[in-house]
C-alpha cells in the first residue's frame, strides 16, 4: 500500500505557495480599485487553509519519497494545483464557467499558452497578473521536474541526464538543492527581460507580464494580438533572445555560473535546435519572398520571430502565420512536434530524443551494409544504452498514438481537420495557438465545446508530464505491493 502522507504533505506545501501567490494579483486589483481583489483574497485563503491542513495533518517524518510516491506526487500536484488555480478565473467577472477556468489554469501552469479569454487588453489587472504568474511558476516547476525528478524516474530516456545517485530516499533533498540554483538563474533572466522590454518601449506593467511569460516560454500576453500589437522590432528582438534562453538546458547555465562554458556550444541538443530552427527560417524566408510583396527585412523579421516563438513552444505571434500558405503551414506543423531542449521550460518531443532516434536510425542503416560491424550510438560523447534507445523509441510511438487519439477525439466534436490536427499537436507540444481561423494565431479556444477543451487539458498535461508519468498510474501493477 502506498503511503500517501508524504505526497499530501508536499501537495500541501505547493498549495500554500499557490495561495501566497494569489495575494499578488489581489494587491494589483486593490491598487487599481478593482473589486476582484476580494476574489483573489477569498480563493487565496481557501487554498491556504487546505494547503496548511494537508501539510500539518500528513507530517510523516519521512525525508524522501519512493519512486512510486514520486510518480503519484508529480501527477497529482499538477492536477490539484490547476484545480485551485482555476478558482480566481471562475469567480471573477469574466463570464467563464469552471470548465473554461480550469482550461485557462492548465494552459498557464503547463506553459502552453492556449486561452479561452478575449479582450485581454480590457481585463482587470489582477487577472493579467495571475495568468502571467501561473506561467512563471509553472516554468520553474517544469525545469525542476525535468532536471531532478524525471531522470530518477527513468522517464522516456531521461535517465541519460542522471548525474547523481538514484537513491530513492534522496529525491526530495536533491530536488530542493537544484530548485534553489534554478530559481536564482530563472529570476535573473526574468528581471533582465523586464528591463530589456521596458527599455525598448513597453510600459512597466506590460514589461513584467511579458518577461514572466517569455522566460517561461509560455506565451500569455496582455493583448489579444499578442506581441504583434506593439509592432516593434526592438521588442521582438528582446523576445527572441529570451525565448531562446528559456529553451536552453538550465543545467548548462548552472555549469556556466561555475565557470564551465564549453558545454554551451558542445551540447548536441543546442546544436540540433539551432540547426532545425535556422533551416525552418531560411525555407520560410525563401517561400515568402516568392509569394509575398513585402520587403526583405520585413519578411526576415516576421519569419524569425514567429519561427522562434513556435520552435521554443512559447506560442507568441506577431502575424497570422497560418495564412502564409500551405508550405508555411506544413513547416510550422512540423515545429509543433519537435520542441526545445531537455531541462528547459519548452515542451514538445525534445531535441535529445530527436537526436537519439536519428542516431539509432543511422546505426541501423550501417548495420544493413555491414552486418558484422559493431555500431554504438552516442549523445554528447555518452554511449546510448539499449535501455535508453528503447525508452526513446517507445516514447515516440506513444506520443504519436496520443496525437492520433486526440485528433480523432477533437474531430468527433465536428471540428474541421486543420483545427483538430493542429489542436492535438499544440496541446501535446504545449505550444498554445494551433493553425487555421478557429484556434490559429488570430483566434483562440473559446468556441470549442467543453468536452473538447477537456480533451485538450488531458493533452496538455500528458505532454508536460512526458506521457509515461501519467500513463504508469493507469497500470494495475503500479498499485500492487
């Protein structure tokens, strides 16, 4: 029997942290004389009461978690936090029922950036702060999960990044140590991004909101038109720089602080990410030059920003790129799947898995021509074991299967093919906007049926928690001694 006390104790700590975060938008609304401050205050005290109750009544004295407890904690914490984070959206005067509020909170915490809200520029300041804060907190949680938990849980090849002992009783202490280092770097990036946005023309409030959602590669904006509303080359350059910083492995930043700069340009993930992103940019620039009357530098600027936003899974938009033609739609659709680097805030399949799969395919092709040869695939000069190769291959299969199931599920709601297929890819990849007029860069998810939104919530959580973290809970063996 699984001991739930350590799990509920940690959930209580996380809910308490979420409750304290709710007081920040309450202050923003109070300063703006908006009555929604009472909503955040009420939701905050309710969340605080439950969080402290769980913490105080489940103090087991344990100093760590077993692997099974860690699996359960990872899934439960994201679902429970999203459920409580939805309360302000539901109780505020936004016209959102709890289903829409839950969708918004899941999209925020998973840094997906999909939204059901309209007229964001007219929304109360507290709600805007809450949306940005959710994504910023979610970004920290994602990095810690990817760096500290998933390698220990051996999720989908993540054991390749295991750097310390896998002692099951040391999961919590190790996570705490890593969290401090990551949080400091994350905060420095956020402050730097805020200053850069402010210096290039954003108002202070807009600058801090966009800084939080840029570094977290999340994509929530203060306007329906996203970054495009500013029509500023300087702002878009700042966004590109910090989106790229957010999608790089944060472990490398920790190494750089310690004086080790070599891994930055030797890491295969980073090389592959930039190679794919630059290739997509070149192809789209050539395509748009052939099909558009816009000037060269205008095209370069639009392509560079939107490709970076999708490749990093941030989801900002300066243009409706789904209207650029069939070839552009195909390129962006491929980018929906790939994602950024492991140990970052970005979603998608991740570059290390793309590299491992490519290395395995290359080795297999060489075996066909030299049957007696011995060919070993490597990643960052480390030998890729059979266990890692099998885990990555299985992840690809399950990821594609989940994509098809989500696509069929959305199509069953009488949604058009482009909306269904891009919505499934955007949810699993934690991208945000899909393609087409409904959920594309110029639209949102408000018009979708409630059951379709629920499917997308499942997709966002599956993609963010690397599929197997949730799927393992559905196996009878997990619950047996």
